[in-house]
């Protein structure tokens, strides 16, 4: 099963079960990937989390039901997963800008988030520069933090972690320590979900280094892999986010490779990351 078909199968599963408790583990299973990789890819392609998509769709359907039926508001709230009318009203107002009662009386505009459908479109006019690299295992040293992927908590915590390592001098230390083939500071995501009851990752900010691990840092073994490495040109974070989206919307659907599921790397080289000429890379292990 190709990546596009796998993703559509997961979306179809969510849509078929919107009125039931939805487990992210069961959703990811439809796409035959880990929870972390499904959530991350979904967010890259849609700019929202899986949880937010489900909330938007449920509240869209709830608004339609308020407008077109005489069902009680409390019954509609319970049907779409809200235990109290107050919780339903708060969520409904956040999405639609009006209360459920106003929606019933046709006294305001409603916001509809429609079902996601994957469509084939003409893309690829912008070239993607990449190469395939095979490497034996190598070591990186750095700092790590654990993040939950529930409700996009990792998307909030990781940028803060980068701010912290720049502010406390850790980034400068990693630049000085580097003595490996990758001449930059790397961000590494390690999926820990298989041992947890919820999707968890370890996120590392590190550098390739061989030698005794310096005090205050930890060591991570990056497994031997075949990698596809993509060039990224432009200011952070927009440039790297654009290439991530191209990778999953254009490159993988056009190639026979799939992500291997082992740690992926974002490589940040020296220079001004906010410059339009800044150069960085994305490394993805493939199979």
C-alpha cells in the first residue's frame, strides 16, 4: 500500500467513527505507521493536529444538526463527545463564533471544516535537490527532552527547547565539539511510543561527535541507514517547513521508498538562520 492510499485509509477511518471514541493508535494503524510518524506527517500536510481535525469535523457536523433538526442541544452535545452543555458551548463558540442556541435560531454565520480528501494534482514544478547516502551507525552528543505528541504539545515545546539551548550556550558548545561528517547541529526525533500509553518522543539537539562524552551532555547512537537528504534554502522556520511538506506531498508519492521509522534529522549549519540565503538539510532514513 502506497503512502497516499495509507493516509486516505486513516482519514476514512476517522470519518467513519467520528461519533465513537477515537484512539490515535488505531488511526495510525490504518496507515501502517507509528503514532509519532502519522501525527507528524498529518500535521506537516494539513497544518493541524489529528485531534484538532477530529474536533473541527465533529463541531461542523454538530452545527449542521442544530440547523436542520429539532434534537435537544444537550443530546447533540453528548452525541459529539461533550459531557456538559457548558463544555459544548465553549468549544462551539470557539469554532463558529456563536453559541449553539444562536445556530439553532439562524442568527449567525457557521464555519464548516469539510472532510479531507486526497486529490491528485499537478505538482513538482519547483525542483527538490536531494541525494541518497548510505552510512554506518554514528554517534551524536547533546541534550534531550521528552515530549508528548498529544494535542501537538511537541510542536510547542521543541521551539522553546531551541530557544533555551541558544540562550544557555549549549548550541555554541555543540558547534565547537563537532568532529563528524555532518558539520552542523542536528535536531533528532526518537519515537518512544511503543513503550508508553500515549505517543511520546525524545527530542535531541546534538552534534556528530566521537570521543568521551563531555559533562552535562548525553550520547545517542544513530543506526546504520540508507538516507535521503534534502537541501533546504531559505530563512527558518518557513523554508524547512515548506520542504517537509514537499517531501510528503510530492517526493514520497513519486518514489518507491518509504520512511524507515528510525530517527530523522534536521541539520542546521553555521550562519544566520533568518537569512534568505541560509542553508540547512533534512535527513530521512528510508527503506
